[in-house]
């Protein structure tokens, strides 16, 4: 089980994590939360109807990581360039879609990251001797899978990874390169994500 998820009887997944691994994942999840931003103010009036029709931003985020986490719905980098009129129409459609979906997307990503933090905090006391086994329900496993994906997207954006060739080049970086720890975290999280997918779909 070390380093990879395995299925639990009756559903869910388990992975052995040491205290360093727990600390790394928790720190990354906290940074992701800070990047996504806070949720609605606690003292905001509880009006479900108002929340339903609340509008979000219409422009893409300036931060490249947030642009990777919340991409334009109608963008296609592999498509031939649009005419000016088509580009404007695509921009308007993307803005409209973002306005009514980004708040919910942010809330979902925020809740997934919080679920990771909560489960790691519950595990931390058991890991005082150097390691513990994290056991997740099926629902928690899906939240972890989404959060791991978001963490890799965020790190990939910081490393400017756009395809597999970028990953191969970064993997061969010398140890003294300041990007090396992020590359190793990216690859490690990818391994966790892959085994969790296999556990949930196997």
C-alpha cells in the first residue's frame, strides 16, 4: 500500500502516508484554498434563491493557475484562429458561461480541498509514530480524486507544463534546479491520482 491507493472492502480506498507526506499534501491543499479564495461571508443572508441567481465573474482570471483551474468554456487552442467576429462571439459566450458557473465551480473545488485537509487532520494524530493509513469512503475518495487533479493542474500551470514532453524534460532537471521539488510533487501526486482512479474504477 505505501505510495499508492488500494481498494477497501465495501468501497472506498486506503493509502499509507507518513508524516512528511501528510504535511506536503495538506500544505498544497491549503495553498490551493488560498488561491481559490474564500466562500460567501458567514454573515451573508441565507437566501437560497439569491444564491441560485448570484452572478460570478465574466472575465478569465489573471493568475495562470486560476486560468488553468477555471478555463474558458468555449476556447479550443487546437482550433484554427477565428475571424474577429467569431472571436468576439466566442468571448461573449465564454463570459456568459463563466458568469453563471464559476461560483459553483469554485465552491466545489473549495469543498474538495477542505475534505482533504479535514481527513489529513484526523489522520495526523495517528501518524505521530511516523505513518498511518488513510481510509476514505467512496464519496471522500471522489473528493480526493478531484482535489488531486486540481493540485496537479495548479502545479502544472506554475511549471508551465502543457504536454507530456514538458514533463519528461522537467523530470531530467538537475537536483539544484529550484523547480525540482515542484516537479517531484507533480509526479508523486500523479501517481496517487492514477492509483486512486484505478481503485475507483476497478
